[in-house]
């Protein structure tokens, strides 16, 4: 689970180590990446909303 | 010798670039409001950030090309991916962008805060002029292009502010927060005055907000910045910023003039009087489409000279001018012109260029019709 989160974070950032990429594609299941990706996408949006609301005071 | 020549030219070019006059001519204006100054300093900050990035990136590239050229025996390194380098070139632009976004957002917040204004002005775009209404003050007028037609057709020498002059400028007090409420009667226009750092779309059936607090008295010029049809280039904006006392005096004068105009509605007007006033109105409002000689530009803009359908039916003529014709380029002029102006221009059209109907359309009749 933590590995999946790390891989999704790397995908958000746009940089991933080749070794990790190989491992994800051999041992990981697509559905777990999709679900974690959607969840973290929502979290990112929520963080941005909070930041914007704090900035707007 | 030749080398020295190159260096001298480069030096002169640099001196010219750094001189203030050239900068003022090519750069965006610093403007006369606090917001415009902030925008200018943001613009310059971001410009210099871009210059530094450009010098570093291209410098590294040109240095590498030259230092490690093949003729000196340089060998290409063969490797695939380098996580650390990739992280750096992703993180650095991210930090630069966030660093630019923080001050830019602070300025944007100020620009959007149109609350607690001292004065509200409604600005309505119309093809092809601006209508200004001082809300709560009963003062409104239309601001038309002031450049004479012969300059546009090339028959006269162009004036200093060619196509950037109007018959009646928007007068605003300095030091006061003025809220601008923008909308349009027909198509999308955009009210743009660079010195005030305002460029706001005027969209039909929407009201957009903006505001200015002008620091220095003066005349500031701008243009419509949204392509809005045939005379898009002929609807400039002129703002005259004056001291608050002068503004109050101007406002009082405008109110008195509006009252005098209103009382003119009730009296009987003579044909000559209407013709004289109508010629003025026709020149600033109608002539750009229907032409100064009434010949029009068929098929979009029909001829008025010798237009039998209109001359036989004054009610149709009045209705066309007051309410416009749906589905054509003819707008309703009931919001642009007052009853006196409407009566005068209709009378003028019915008696000029050989349309000798001899009819004088009375302002009172137009006012009555519009009230219904």
C-alpha cells in the first residue's frame, strides 16, 4: 500500500526511478494504482482549496 | 578595427535599451494607479527572472556545444535516466513558478476587491461607442469618436490623437475609488485603458466589475480591445482625471444641462432647429454605416436618401430608429439617444439629401411613444 502511494506521488511529480517502475509493472495490480490515484487526486484538490481559502483570508 | 566597431555598436545598443525613453515607448506603461504600478513591477520582476533563466540555459548550452565539440575529440556520454537530475529540473521550475505566483496573487486580490467604492460608473459598450452612466447622480452620456471623418478617409491631416479622441470623455475624480460596472447592449466589447491597468470585457446581459483609484490628474486614452464589428477601431476610450472639486463642479454642470435638455422635450421645436441638431447627431451616430450623404452601404446598411418606404411612413421610420430592427445590424437607439436627439435625427433624415418631406418630428411625441 505504502509502495503504491509512493509510486503515485512519483507519477504526480513526473519522475520515477527505472527500477521502481519495473517493479510496479511486474508485481503491482492496475486497480490499486487507479484507486489510490483517484483518492490522492481528490486529496490534492482539497489541499489546493484549503490553501486558496487561507490565502483569500 | 572591425572588432572595435562591433563593440561600439553593441555598447550604443545597450545604452539605448537602458534609456528611459525607449523603455517607455516599447514597454508597458507604469500607469497612474497603485494597481498599475504593482502590475508593472510584477511584469519587470518576471521579465528579469526570464532573462536570468534564458542566460543560464542558453549559456550552458552554448558553452557545452563549444567546449565539448567533436573536433576537439569530445565523446558523448551514454546513460539512460538520472533520477536526481530529473528531480532537480522538475523542482526548480516549480519553485520559480510558485515564487512568481505568490506576489501575482496578492495583486490579483487587490484588483478584484471593488468594495467600498466612492462612486459607481456604469459603462455600456454599444456598436460603436461607449455609454457612461454615473449611478445615483442622474448623469449619463454617450462618448463618440471625436476624429473627423475626413482624417479617416485620408482627406485631411491626422491630428495628434488620431482615433484616440472622443467628443465627451469619461470624467473621474482623482484619489477616489471608482467602481466600474461593465456591460454591453449588443456584442462583446472590452474597455481598455493601459494607464489605468483596466482591460475588462463588456458582455451583453452580464455585469463585470472593476475599479480604479487614479493618483494623478490627466487624460488617459484607450481603445476597445475586443473585435466588435465594422467600427471596432473607432470607439476609443478617453478618461479625464480631475481634482475632486473640479469633478463636483463638472457633475453639477452636467446635471443642469440634463435638466435643460429634459425641459426641451416639452416645447415645440422648429424644423430648422431640429435639422441643425439632427445633423450633429447623424454625423456622430449614423454616418459611419448609412454614410454622410445617406447613401448607405447596401445590403447591410440601406440607403436613407430616397428611401421611399421610410419617407411614406413616419411611424415606421421612428420605430426603426428607436427600437432597431431585430436580426439586422440596426440597433435600438432608445438607450443611446434622448427624445430630443431622436426627434432631431429622424427629422434630419426625413429632410436631408432630397428627402423633402417637410415633416418636423417633435421630441414630445417620441417621449410619449417611448413611455408606453
